C-alpha cells in the first residue's frame, strides 16, 4: 500500500515510531520534524487537553468523545454552537496564550467558566472578539448546572415561522414541518436563514446557504457578523416581508433588495458580495465552493466536479495530497485581507496560473515546489472556440 507524507504529500516509507496514527507517514526526517508542531498533539495524546490542543491547532471540532464531554462540545446542540465554542478556545489558547494544560486544570477544578470570564474580561471590550459575547449568552454549554434551552431547534423554528407568517405563531413544530415539506428548496433555504438570523446566529460553511446567501464572500468571522447584521436589519427590523426576501433570493436580486432598503453601504463593505450574489442561488464561481470545502469543520462537503478540476484535487493521488492541498488553500484564505482576494484567486484559476499566484502569496518550501506545481495544474486557459 502506498502512503503519502503527512508533511509534503510525497511517497513515504517511514512511519512515526511513537504512535499508531494511521496517517503518520513521512518521506524524510526533515518532514517529520516539520510536522511535529501539529503531530505532537495526536502522537499518543495523554489527556483531553492534548485532544483539545489538536482541535485548536487544526481549527476542527474535536472528535474524541471524552474531550467533547469535558469541554462542552457534547452539550452544544448545533454546529453553530460547536463552531462558536471552538472559536472561543482558539482565542483563549492561540491568541491569549493560555496553555491547554491550564484549561484542563480549570475544567478539573470546576472553575472553567469563571476563569474564561476572568481572562477575557481583563481585555478591553473591543479586543475580546466575537466569540466571548456568544459565550456570555450560552454559559450553559460549559456549566452543566445551568439548564440548556428547551427544545432549541423547535424554538428556532418557531421564531422563524412567526416572521414567515407575519403574525404571532400558533402552529406546532410538526405542523410547520408538514407545511414546509412541500415548499421549493429555495423557499426552505430562506426560511432556514430566517430561523438562524432571528436566533442571533448565521450560517456556517457546513451549510449550503453559507454560499447561496453570500457568506462565502466574507473574509473572516467579523465580516460574517457584518453580513448577518445586514440580513438582521432586513428580517428583524421588518424592512421586508418573507415573501420579498424569497422573491429577491429566487430572482438573483438580493443586492437590489439591500439597496432598496437603505442597506447599500453595509452590503458594499463586504468585498465581492455583489459578484457572489449576482446569480444566486444557482450559479457561483467555483472558488466559492472551494472556500466552503476547505473552511468546513470535520469531513465537510464533498468537492463538486468544478472544484475538483479547477483547483487541482483531480491531481491528488492519495488522501495525503488532498489534505496537503486543502491546507494550502486554508492558509491562503486565512491571510490578512490586504494579501488575499477571493476573485483574484478565481481569475488565476481560469487563466491557468494557480501555481504562480499561490507562490506570490505563500512561501513554498523548495522541497514542496515540485509537488505543488503538479497539484495546481488545471485545464485552463481554455482554447478559443
């Protein structure tokens, strides 16, 4: 059986001797050393703190059951809550430099909630990030003494249904589900967005509506919250009815709707939002689906054919190379706003210049250049017909 190097994707014949991780194969000692920063957290992890550290490092919700139990992921009922909880730990461990061992100590002592509050409240309010306010509203996720919301999915559904109907809701969740089951997919997508927005949430990359309502155009979480506020002003403030929202979505006229409701400036603050939404919900540049593929938590969506061909995944010979390519694109999307641009990546793709463009953004190790030059080939530019 052939194995790909965990660090560079090249054929590998050496396996980490200290653990049983099935993907811990390397082509050289140098690659093993280079990958140790990440691999040390999965190489025979001793405590749930190690699993949490690995999740933070990979920006992925932990899959270890005891870690989920210890650090609140098991109580979080939705992917949005789990993603927000992960964001809180990323801020705590990576940005504020609180060690996973210390976080584990707080958890054992039963002081996790109090110490998270103390750590973040010591910062100026504008420096605490967006996940800390979410945490203050949802402390029940980490404190089992506090009751979880009653039937949170039903409460979310009921909130959205009141807006859909334009009147106080008296329908049961079963009655709502029965009525909406016959709706067109696009109408149900609008309802789902309303459910989230009216529950002070917004779509995450695991959801199709993260693309179709333009959240894929956002550079970072702050941008996503800004776009969510645009939809909140439409929906919660009563600027438009559900039928207006649905009609605009169905006819690729969301930007026109924003403009007509006095939200032009807020929408224009999201770079390329108009380009992403101009043909929504049916046609998008493949770079939108690429971003969804690499930013989704866990397994995430399967790559659509255009992403596979356009962005090099068709060239991957094994899972190691697929992971390597995903990590590269994830690194690009995480670059500062001034250095990365969704549509410039799209243009480089259709010009057949992915390798050149990526090389200007990310310093590729000399030993990795050959493999990336192969992976980043695509069928573009297409010959003139």
